[in-house]
C-alpha cells in the first residue's frame, strides 16, 4: 500500500511539474507585460527598467525558467510583481483561509449529500424521494455566483441576518472565545452553504443510486431476515458498502470545490487563494499564478490519495489486492 | 457498400432507442426546453423590438422595474433586460455547443488513439489526462485567459481544449472493449491500417456514448462560461452574456433585483433542459440502463 501511494505521489508530482513548466513558458512567451501597470507619466522608464532588472524579467526566458525552477524546488516561489512581497508569505496568509472555507464546505457537502441520498434510497419512489430528485436537479443547475447573490439579497440585505462579505467583522479584534467563534461562523455560513450544499445535490443523487444497488444485495435480505432493526441494516450493513464508490466521488470533488472557491471567494470578498488568483490574472502576476496552480494541484493530488486510502480502509479487499501486487 | 452485422445491430439499437426516448418523460421535457431555447435564440429579433446593446435615454430609462413596455425591466444603461436575455441565449448556446463539439472531437481522437495503440502512447495520453484533471478547470481556464485577451473564439477554444479529458477516458474504455470484437479483428486481418480502423470502425461505434456524455456536459459548460463572464474573463463587453449580466446587477441587488435575477433564471432553465435531455438519452440509448 505504502509503495503504491509513494508511486502515485511521485507520478503526480512529475505531471504537475510538466504542467507548471508548460504554463511558465506560455505565460512568459504570450503577449502582455507585467510591467505595463507601471506605464504612468509619474514613473520614469529608468525606474521601470530597474524594477524589471530586479525581478529578473530582463533576462532570457530559459534563464528565467531555471532560476524560477531552482527557487521553486527550494520552496521559494519568487516575489509577487503586484504586492512586491514573497509569494510564499502571501500564500501562508491565504491558504488557511481557503482551507477553512473548503473544509467547512466539504463537511456540509458530505453530510447533506449522504443524508439526503440515504433518505431518498430508503423511501424510494415516495413523495420525499421525488421531491428530493426535483430539488437536486434544480440546485445542481444553479450557477454558484447567482445563488450567492440571491442569498445575499435575502439573508444580508433584506433580513439582515448574516454578513455578506469578509471572514470576520471589522471590530472582531475586540472579540474573543465564543464571541469570536460565533462571529466567524456567521461570516462562514453563506459562502460555505453556496459551495457545499449546492454541490451536495450531485452527491445525494450518486449516494441514492449506490444505496439502492446495495439494498438489493442478498446480505441485506439476510440481515433483515435475522430480525435486525432497519437502522442497523441501513447504517451497519448498507451504508458502509454504499459509501465505497462515494469515496471516489469525494476525492474527485476537491478540484470542483477549489474551482468553485474562486467564484465564492470573489463574491464574498473572502481573502483566499481564489480571489488572489483572479487578481493575479488581471495584473499578470506570473509568480503568484504559478504558485497558486502548484498549491491547488498538490491539494487535489493529496485529496485523491486520501480518497484512495479511505477506499482501502472501507473495503479490506482493495488493500489485500494492493499487497498481493 | 454493405452493412456489417455489427452496424445493423447498432442501427437497431438506435431505432429502439428513439422509441424508448419518445416514451421517456424526463428526456422529452428536456428536449422541449432545449428546442424552445434554440427557437428563442434564433427568433430573438422577432420576440423583442429592443436592441440588446444600444443604450436607452438616461437617466429616465435607468433601472426601470418590470412593466408592460419592459417585461423584465431595464439595466443601468437603460437597456431592455428581456432583449439582453434573449440575445444572450445566442452566445450561451453557441459557445456551449461549439466547445462541447470541440472537446468531443479532441477526446474521441485521444481516447481512440490511446485505447487502440496501447503501450507507451496509451501511457503518455492517459498521464496527460490525469495531469490536466488534477488542476481545477477554472484555474486552468483563468491561467490560459491570462495569456491572451478574452474573446468569444478564445472562450470556445479554451472550454473545448480543457474539457476533452473525460471524453478521452470514456472513449478509451469503449475502444479497449471494441478492439477485441470480431469486426475489428476481421478488418485488421484484411490489412486495414490503424487510422482506418480508428475512424471507420472504432469511433463510429462509440458515437452513442459520446453523444450522451456531450449532452450531459453542456449544462456544466454553460455554467463555466457564465462563471468566466461573471469574473469579467469570458465574453467581452458589450456582447450580452448571461454571466456578465448577473455580475452587472450585483451592485443594485436591493433596488433593481431584476437585472441579476432573470439572466440567472435563464441559465438555470438551460442547464436543467440539457441535464434532463442528457438523462433521457442515457436511459434510452445507454445499454447499461435499458438492458
């Protein structure tokens, strides 16, 4: 198992490196100049030339690549053209924020998706099941940015119940303990709902299908024949088996959640990597674009590996197969 | 040219599929929604007297609430929201159709080549697929858009070029099972080359699966295009695009809710239409479902 995971990590890292190398050359050879933003009558051409020299942009592209690659390998992501600060320190501030949003969304996503899927499967073809399918289809088709705006309209602007932007209130420095936690939770509510619950519609549909397949199995009939309670049959026997294919979906949903975070962070002014990426695009801040892509790819790979590990834990046969190899 | 037994069986599967599809309420509902949307896009000039781009007299036409003369209201430039939603459907439907077609062509070629050739060609193609799938699509798109200034053809090419991986996997799987079938072995023994086998025998037999997967993916493409336009990195101004229209209305949510709400509902209706149609096609034509 360990050898298998190690091989997967190495393969994935090589692939990420190739993608980053291609991105580097495309970014540097494409039209557009990151120094164009300093094209201002108050800034002399000599100053711009000096900045270009300091950032290494005056050197041949191949030399720039090797300097960037050597730095990258050491964990030095370079200096942001826009903020004039090391990219690593900007990432250190934004990654935890994105993780907070993504993890909260993931929890909502998993809980809502699995619970609704199981309930639908248990009462197949009932009014609840049909209603659930229709709502899931509707929610699945809503653009996240539109849902976010509608929720802001209702819960922030009309009802004034939840804040519409940022991670915490401006006066939160004076808060501590439970009050601070509550303030942050209130700020997290709408973004996490948009990202998590809205995506859960797809998971619920998948869980329902997986659960229905499992409920047809002989061992479920046996469990019921033994006189086990319905709850025991559903949770102990059916859920564990139905969850196996769902774990793969969870691993695959991480890119989806991180991609969705770009939009959600922008709308809710959440200071995470998504907003950072969009701003970097506008200002052609190459080091930031490359570093964010790298971090996101690593997160996705780790998500997939965790899914593989979870898969093996849920189904011992998979572990046995890996060990046999 | 005589039909092979496999092609006859395949044709039978198609006509049987149509019979099943006509009885499938979900699929038919989706088909009706999609047909209505295309009719609205084509006949937009007949459905509204207003131009979607030219401004109305300001300030009296700014943010007029829905009423008789403007059923869905006006935006901050005094433009009719209904006209912009109708003309916006042209952009949204054209972009999604063309980019899905491009991604299906690229995916079919890559998947068929990987599945048929095997060996290192298969390994290289599938590792590229894995690598591209490891990066969230929106990040990939944003990075590519950073390279060039945004335009409609660029959005189509990028959405197509970043969305072929799932089709490649699907077609590869199909080709792996098809290549051992008698008709492929027979073609090989008659001396047919790799290119002929891929284009004449393998790809045509994966068409059903490709069409189903393409229909199911159009909804996602529409949402991605709308997201890009919402971020100001998709369809450039002043072309009416649903995503951009939602963005433009976000500053006046409380006072002029209609500017964001109606384009959003148009996106939802389109995506629901395509998802229902895709589900119906899957239930009617996919052998796994109807057998």
